[in-house]
C-alpha cells in the first residue's frame, strides 16, 4: 500500500537515507514524504507498529521487478532437463542427444538421462549401463555424475551437474541492422534447438514403443555393451540397482 491507501493510524517510518524517523501519525508521515517529493510505502504491515519507508514509488516498483526477474532466472538456471533414450538407441541419435546435453549444461541446467527398458530388454541392464557410460564419458569435460547410476523398475537414471565455471556456447554472429532483429534471431535460434530436441525425443521413444516386448536385443548390441570402448574413459564403478 502507498500514501493515502495506508489505513493504519500510526506507523514507524524509515526515510530514503535509511534514517529512523520513529513512530508517527500516518497522515504526518505522508506529508513528510510529499514534502520530499517522495511516497510513503508500507513495507512491513505485520510489524507492531507497521513499518513504512519513504521512497520513490516508481524506483521501488522497478527494483522489485528486477529482483523478481533475477529470482526467476536463477530458478530457471537450476531446472532439471530430462533426456530420454533406450538400450537400442543408435550412435547418430545418441550423438545428437549428447550435443543437447552439453547445451543444457552450459546454460546452467542439470540433466537427468533416463534409459527406458521394455520387455526382454530388462534382462540386459548392461545395455543401458553402456549407454550411460558413453554419455558420461562424452560429457566428462562439462559435467560430473551426481550419485549412483541406478535402475529402478524399467528406468535406469543418471544425473549430471554442470562443472563450475562452465560457460554457454557463443552465439553464432548474424548480420542484422537492428538490435531488436538480432534479439529476435537469437530467440528463434533457441526455439529451433528446443523444437529439434523435442522432436528427436519423440522419434526415439516412438521407435522404441514399436519394438515388441518379446524381442531380445541382438548379439551385436549385447557384445558392444560387454566390451569397453577403446577410446573411452574407464567405466564408472557404481553398482546398478535393479528394481
């Protein structure tokens, strides 16, 4: 509340320089604020007596909006991004998923990789573990693995956190005349990347859903999962917890 909208008969007043003016009749506090070309703003209605501050209301609203935007930005930066795949996800799709994981990590997000099993695949958890190890090794420069890689029910999960000091990828420079056009292009680019990611996720899981539950992973997949990659970092040693 501000100025004449303040209904308390008395308030404790703090001026624009943070000096305590003491408890005053509200009408006198409003008059004092107006004499200084400022407003009286109620900041602590639950206090006894309520506390008001003399300040520029326009500046107050601007700073409040700025704080709220900063808080929202920090919350968004801590968002957990989910990346889904399955034991049969191929090298090409997996490489694209890894590229999006890097983008999320560079933007400050955590990433949860979920490898979804179905039917006879559940008898071969090493296939999902091979997918997780490949992803974690590929992103070792950008992320650390939080907690164990665990299989609960039909899902195997791995949580990745960005390494300290990780910076976003530089924007591709584009020749535009107006600053507004440049911002619009950057926004469109981010939207295109998110749309590409969502479409890829849908395609990967749709292909998996089309596989009958009784189909056993082929020998090539099983053999590849059992052999360590020649150029990969040593596989992590956490136990797989099967649900």
